[in-house]
C-alpha cells in the first residue's frame, strides 16, 4: 500500500502538467492569431492628377506711389482720410508756404519793370535810326541802342521765367494724387512742418486695380519649370502656364484667377532662388497692398503613380511605404516623390510601379516582415474625392 500511493500521486502530477501545457499552447496559438490583423491594401495603377504647389507671397499694388513734399512748409489742410479712394489729380494736402506767394508777386512786378525797360529801349532805337540814316549821328549809336534793346528783352524773358518758376513752386503747395488709388497711412497731421528731406512720405497712393503677388522658387524648381513647359523663351513658357490661384490670409481662395507674368533675370546667389510675379485683377479693391497670401500653381500629370500621403511614413527625411508580398508579409520600400503636392497625395517617381500593393492605413503600427490579412480597397473610393 505504501508503494502504490507515490505512483498515484506522480500520475496525477503528470496529468496536471499536461493540462497546463495544453492551455499554454492554446494561448500562444490565440495570440498568434490575434497578431495577424486586417489592413486596407491599395493596388497601384497609373492615374492622371493635378497637384497644387503653394508659395508664400507678398502683395503689392500695380502702383505704390510715395507722396512727398517738394517745398518747405506747414501742412495746412488734409483733404482725404486714410483708406480713402482718390482719383488722379484730386487734391490730398495743402502746404502753408506764403513765401512762394510773395515770390509770384515779386516776379510779376519784375515783369512790369522789364516790360517798361523794353519799351524804353525800343523808343531809343526808333529815335536813333532816322538820325543814323540821315548821317546826323554815327552808326555806332544805333548799334548801341539795339544792343541795349536786346539786353532789356533778355531781362524780360528772364523775368517771365522767374514768374513761371515761382508759380511752379506755388503749385507745389497743393499736393494732388498722381494716380487713381487708395490712400495709405498719413503719419503727419495738420500743423506738421515738412520738406523734401522729411524721412517718411506724407502718404502712399496704391493703385490696386490689379495686384502683383511676388514669390520665390528655388533653382531646382526653375529647372523643372523649363523642362515641363513648352517654348524657347521664358516669355513663351510663361504663356503656356495655366492660370494660378491666390489663397488669402484667411485661407479662402480669391475669386479671381491670375497669371504668372514675369520672373527675375538671374538667380539670387544668397538664397538660390528667383523672384516670380503673378498678376491678378482686383475688382472692388478687395485685396490691399502689403497683404500676405499663397500663390497656388496647378500642375497636371498623366500616367502618374499616385499614393495617398497617409500611406507613407518618414525616416531621416526619406519617405517609405509598406509593400505587401504575395504571402501577406509587408516590406518597407523607399519612395522618391515629386516636390509638388496638394497635402493629400504624393506622386511616386521611384520605388514603386503599377501593380504594387501597399498598405493604405495604419502603417505606424506595422513592422518590417509583419504578416497581415490584406483587404483590397477600390482605387476609385480612395481618389474620387480629390482626383
């Protein structure tokens, strides 16, 4: 009896260990099954796409004219207010400068004196001529009288020029708008002493019937532009470019389309970029000079491999996707993409080809060589909203 009892206990212990081992195997199998998850997978195919490239821009009016005084004096009147719309020739400021009124009066008086001198000289010539003709006096006397008349006539002409100059200076006391536009800031108020050396302009008149959006593109983009547009000259290439859009500071796209009209002739050696100007019509003067905006340039691509940006991840500035193999395992693939993108899609230039399958979502939870259950997603549902 004492020998059978230990055997019985041993058998029970072995049975208990077997049961525990079976349960552990079942748990491991359950964990393995849980690790193989479903992931949406997209099969790539060539597509046509229009991508938008956006560039920060500064806005300037068609004309931004600084209004500065040409004479010394005090501001006597301001005929407009900041932000007012003015027409060409409309008075803006009046400068109190009485010395110029006095110069006009003095010049007018000098003209009268000069006219009297001319009349007197003409009388002298008329008086001397018949005497010379009768040989009563020498010819020298007539020549002297004629020279005196010429001098008096020159003095009269000079007096008229002085009057014209005085009137011109007097006209500078009224400062008129040189163009149609909108009045900017008026830093100097009534009573301020101003002159031609005043550091700030009296105001600025901005003609914003058309507006210029200035932005910069780098050397690489310049080369791509030359390669992808038709024409033998820059002007011809610009003419073939599609209309561009302007995104205002509030994120709303401006209603009017514009065109790229000119580029700078050389690359800035400090920034490695060139300056580009896009021109937009501005009815109602909605956009003001000095505003900030984004210029949005569309780019049409045919037969491109387009991948959603959410399917990519980045390591040390390089972009990768997970490509799905036939057995359901995923392998990372580096992708070279074009510079321009619309914030939702990339155009793959290297690393992917038509027919490749990539994981569409959840790439952050995957690891190299992980096994997944691919769930095919229709391409139309991925691209329909934006392409």
